[in-house]
C-alpha cells in the first residue's frame, strides 16, 4: 500500500490551490523531462491517461510507434517550493508505458524496477545513500554560466569566505519542504564546490531523489544569480565532482552486510557484493561515468578513484567501507559522478552486486596502502587493474559484459551506445585549444 491514493492526490491538488502539475520522467541519458498539465486534468493523470509523444525524446521510440502513457507514482506527489505560492505547482514522477499497458523498455525507471524485482525475489531490498557534489559558478553580464567563482573557501570552511553558503542553505530548506531529510551540507575541497547529503532510501526513491535534488540545486542557484553544475570536471587542476554511492542490502528489516563475527564486521554477502562490483565495474563505468568529461575526473591526485581495489580505510580505493557498522553497514562505490542517469546507475550496481552473491564470488585482498603512491609495477604486482581511461574504452567494456547488457536490455544498450559513440566521435575529431597551444608553433 502506497502513502497516497488517487483520491488523496485529487484532494491535495484542490486544497493546496495547485494550478499546474508537472508529470516528470527521465530519458536514458539522465535528462529530466516533464509535461505540465492543469489541475483540471488531475483525474485523467491519476488514471494513467496522460499521453506523450515519445519520438521527440532522446533514446525513446521511433516516430511510427510514438504514443506513450505516463503512469504517475502517486507517492512522489510534492509541491515545488520555488514556484509561486498562489496557483501552486506540484509534480508527480511517472513511469512510461506502451499503449498496450506494458512498461516501456526504454524507461530507465523500469530498468531499475526490473533489477529491484530480482533482488526482492532473493529476499532483498536495496538501500542507497548518494553524496552529490556540485559547483556553484558565477554568471556573466548576459546571465551565461562561467567557470569562475568568487569563493575562496575549502573543505568544511565556514562563511564569510563561503559565498555559496546562503544559496546552499536555501537549497537545503527547499529540499526539506519537499520531504528530504538533509544529513549534512558542506563546502567541498575545491573553490566553489559543495556537497549536500540526504538520508538513504530504498533505491527507486533514492534515484527519484537524485533527480529532484539536481533540479532543486539548479533552480535555486539560478534564483541567486549563480550557475550550478553537476559536470564531473569543470575546471582542470582541481577536484571534480563525484556522486559516491553508499549501498546496502536488507532482509527482514536487517542489514545483511553486517556480521559482528565476520572479518572487519562484514558478512559473506557483503564480500560477495564487493566482488561482484569489482567484476563488472569496468563495464558499468559507461553508465556511472557517462560523459567524455567524466574521465577527466577519474585521474590520480584528486580524491577520485582510478584503480580497481577495495578498502575499509583508504579513500584511494574505488570501493570503501565506511566505519559505521550494524544497520548502517554499507559499501561505498566512489566512481559514479552526478552526470549519470541514477536509475541506470543503481540498476547496474545492484545487478553486479547480486551477481557476486549468486555466484559466491570472493574479492581480492583489501588494499590498505595509498594506491595513488604506487607505480605501475607495484599495482601490477598486486593485481590492481584500472578503470577505463576514456568513454570509448568504457563503451567497449560495457558491450563486452553480458550481465550489464542484459540488465539494461537491448533497447537501452542500442540507444545508449549509439548516442555515446556520436558524443565520442564529436570529441575525437574536434581540434582543441590544448592542441593549438601545444603544436601550432613547434610543428
Ligand atoms: N570530489 C572527490 C571526487 O571526485 C571526492 C571528495 C570526497 O572524498 O568527498 O570523487
Ligand atoms: Mg565529498
């Protein structure tokens, strides 16, 4: 039983003076889309009768089969606090369905739901706590975004150094009005960089929350004359933005990763889940790190991972086990960045971890030394492989991994690979300023 019934939604729309309802969904490249309807259409909306033309959405359907229907998740109903206080705006997050009443295979939310169903069949629910980092930049006199910041602050610094602080406070307050529980918010390492952590949730809600979070951050930054970006590496030479993903499996209300008698207080399932992630992570990277620019973050020296290893203590590893135990025991995957499609990203993470559990995989030894300080020979001697070095390598690794392709389904893989190959080719053939600076004079 959900939190809200159809009648609840219709009543709330009336009682809260709602004029518009935004019916939201996400395309396969992680862009939030919406159709706004007026309050007079709410009955149609809750009865799954709002239609969209899927052919104009990237990665969705061909023109001759373009009618699709939005099935709202009633529990996602919330008011958008930054919209007018009279004649208000609410939103509903929707699943995309075919006219014959089957879920559309290209809807990222349905991809995640399929894997969650597999987990449920094994008795598991999947909880996720993301750590979203982002930059707040100034805009120029024409309101266009720049990559400059007047902010001189660093990790955990306080105002008045931190000019983004009041914007961050406003973002947190808006999110709380939308039902988020904000656990922490702080200035990150780089100038202009921030992080806001919200409470973990079951994975589908966590993915919905990430989409809502990005919209709230961007909207409120804009209201304050700033530009918020989730681009993974907007400025060369300083930290990029990650979306470290904390994951745990629960069974019968208990965290199955915790075992006080296990090595480091972790259960057999936790180790198998880690092993599954390590087995598939090179193939998952095209999803967790989807942009050409993502791979400029995954380089040594900026607290972002590049090497396949796990550790209970060491932040240079790709997978870290934070100190908390008991119900808070979790596995933190550090490669995802906030430009990813969270539905697809959580789907491949869960599929990889479950594969580790089903096959009873064992991870390699924990790496407690700083991997960034090791040279290639040392890493090779310890059997530490690397993440893909660029988007092209990542796409190849994804296509070669049957589990990851099966998890996404052939429609998503086909559309995703085609889109990403185009992006890679556009980048590969572009002559950049770096090349001009480097070669024009000497050759
Ligand atoms: N910004 C770093 C990254 O790209 C992470 C810093 C941290 O440990 O929070 O992943
Ligand atoms: Mg951080």
